[in-house]
C-alpha cells in the first residue's frame, strides 16, 4: 500500500517565510488530480492559488482557492480541471501579494471525459469531431424589400462528437458520466502535446446514441455519439472531491485510528494523502 506522509510523492515546494505551496499528484485517480496545499497561514488571510500554462499569461484560479478566507493555518483543495501536457505554474497569492510558486507537468493517454465535482471520469478515443457550429442569436424582419436584422453576440459552439470505447466497463463509465454529470456538464481533456488546439472544453451533452461497432453484437466495442453544446464550467461554489472517509477505510481494512496515525502525523498530512485507489 502506498502511503503519503510529510515526504509527499510528486510534491514541489517553494516557500516564502512561513508560507508554503505544495503540489501533490494524485496519480492513482483517473485522470491525475493535483492536491494543492497552502500552509503557514494566519486565520483571516485572503488566499488565491492560480495556475498558468507555459506560453500563456492567463491565470485560472483553482476551484475552492479563489479569494478563500483562511480559517486555519492550512488549506487543501483538489485541482481536477488542470490541462495536461504543458508545464503548469501555480501561484500562491495571499492578501493580494504573490508569495510562492510551484510547478508540475502531467501527461494523459487518450482522451478523458471528466466531472471535477463528483470525480467521475471515462477514458475514450475521439473517433469523429468534424465540426463546431456557431450560431448568432438574431431576428430577421423583412421591411420594404430589405431585411432588418436584430442580432446579439454568438454563443458557444455546438456539434456532434463520436467517442470510441473497447469494453463494456468503459461504455458503462461513459454512459454513467453522461447521465449523472454535475449540472449536466462534462469537461473534455486531452494531452495538449499530442493534440491540436480545441479539444479541451466544457460541454453539455444534450443527446447521445450508443452504436455497436460490430453490428452482429459479437464484441464489446461501441461508438457513443454525443450532441453537445459548449458550456461554462461548474458554479464556483461547487468544489472538487478529493477523498472520503470510505476511501480511507478501504485503505485500512481492519485497521484503527492508530493505523492512520502511524502513517500520518498531522491532519494536513492526511489531507495530502492519496486514498483514491
């Protein structure tokens, strides 16, 4: 059994004074999540942790760490929406001052359909995504031999995406995710070093169809075709799951609290643990 204590696997720390920013790869989860931990805080401080991919200047706040108010000396949240492929720089901002940074790079095979809130995910291969359709909200009024058009800004794209799965278990993962996704939204993610721009996005599947790969039903392979509409991400008040008491219990079958204490000296160490397997 792998245990994660104060010497955290995959962690990189840059420290300013008593403040420290720690990144821990939850590699036993699919796809890999990053536990973002801030320690050395004072209650009442305003905390933001944002990530910036290499080649970009845009900061994206980690869910749950966007102007969060510290009520203890440490905060731990899961980043389950990170892009795969590029070098990511996480920046810790406390009371509007950048005080620490840490970096990580995570890779991904195939394509992941994910729900960062529930933690549900499915591994697929995109077999067809021929187009994105954009539509402007507009009304046309024929007046005196000419058209008067009242229009607004175009919305996000819509289109049809076909994904391929090889087993019944993979098919069940996809169908369960589509049926139970938080707010109906899923995130499509691919390793950006292996794909062109435009794969990573948030969409709401509105219709999906399961098609047998072999029409006589002799194998488990399926193509699932999804009609999707581009969406914004989940509401900011929703937080990504890390682990539950059930996950800890599964790691310590027949154990007691002393078993956990032998591996984790503090509550922060427990929060940094990976109990997702």
